[in-house]
C-alpha cells in the first residue's frame, strides 16, 4: 500500500495515471482518437502550455503570477494594433514582446525590490493591464488588416499547425533551462530556501525579476498566437487563464511551496487540462458544468500538492 501511494504521488505515478485515463477516454468517448480531434486538442492547450513553461519557474521560486491572462490579451491586442498601424507584422510582434516583457519586468521589480507579496502585486497588475487593454481598444475587438497575420496560427509544418510546434519547442527549451542550467538550479534553490540561496551567493532579487520578465515575454508569444487564431485582438481574451495554468503546473508536480518542478510533469498536467475540456465538449456538456469541473481539477491539484509535500516532509 505504501509503495502504491509513493508511486501515485511521484512523477512516474502521474504519467501512469495519465496513460490509464487516456486509454479509458479513448475507448469510451466517440471520435476522441481521430486525427482532427487530436490536433484540435493540442491546439486548444497551446496558450496554457506555453504560459505554463514559465509559470513553472514562478511557482518553483515560491511566487505566483495572476496577471498572465491579462498580459496574453493585452500583448495580442497590441500586436494587432501595431501591425495595423505600421503595416508590418514584424513591428506588431516586436511591440507585443516589448509590452509583455515590460509587464513582467514591472511585476518582478515591485515584488523583488519593494518586497510586496507576489499574489497582491500580480492581482493588481491583472486588473491594471486588463484595464489598459479595454481602454486602448475602447472595449471592442480589434480586427486584423493583414491576412498574413492569420498564417501565424494557420500555417503548418509536416501537417501539424505551427502553434503546436512552438509549444513543443518551448517545452524542450524550458525543460533544458530547468534541468541543465545554473538559472534553473538557482530557481529551485530559491524556492527551497531563499535565505540559504542568498548566503550561497545567489542574487535572489535579480533572479525573481528575470523570472517574471521571462513570464511576460512568454505571455506575449502566447498572446500573438491566440490573436492570430481568433482572428482579432480581444481585450477580454484569456480570462481565467491564470487558474488553468496554475492547475496544470500543480497537477504536474510543481510545488506551491516552491523548490520542486519537472517539465515532464507540467506537460502531463497541461494535457490533463486539455483532455478534460475536450471530452466535455465531445460529450456536449454545458459550459456551466465545465466551470464546476475546472474548479474540481484545481482543488484536486492543491490536494495532490499537499500530499506530495507531506510525503516529502516525512522522507526528509
């Protein structure tokens, strides 16, 4: 019994649970395994998957970022508006990256230098950035003038949509950064014990600023791809994204207490979120009930995190 519990709470256990759940869904839900549905499922988790890559670093360093949904919407809208105004898609992309990076940098600066709680800081910027998006667009969707902008989401490579390739590249790159670089090791060290990390020579404040700036840049990429996919800049896009991303990360074994993260777990967490939504859509479950399911998944994620932390404490 103890070994079974250890397996289920470990990273390998998560993969086993996912494989079993996938097999059950594939056998019981009509049309689930079709190529069209599989590509649609992966397309639907692109935004969550891309943003989760850096949310993993935020959570692993004992921080939160609740502003990611607003930053995604704002960056996507800025990309469309700048592209329309300049007649250049490249200018739109650069403007989006600058805006996203600026939001992340300000978050990190306020949290690290002014020592304001990350939850409160990003809750405030979530409202401020969403407000900027609504003000800039007068509360309306901004249409795309250049049809080439659509190709960012519609283009394919080897039969697979480009956004899915972008997500896969982000998984590989940030997995490498977490496991094979000083940046990744310092992130986990800060999450494990910030004071010990500082005494060991790690510049904790600069690290936190870098992590949040990176989060903003990645949100900008996700925002541009989302705007391309929904064919407009939407000031109300990505509402509630932050909770879905945190749920995916925590389901994947990233500790809310910091110091523990694994990219393979995050990928599984992202896919679990996507499959849950996909199955509900295939079974024509009303949107009202889908909110309940998302909330239950978030509660399950936190419960699993508590159980993992308790198990780790006993081992320690």
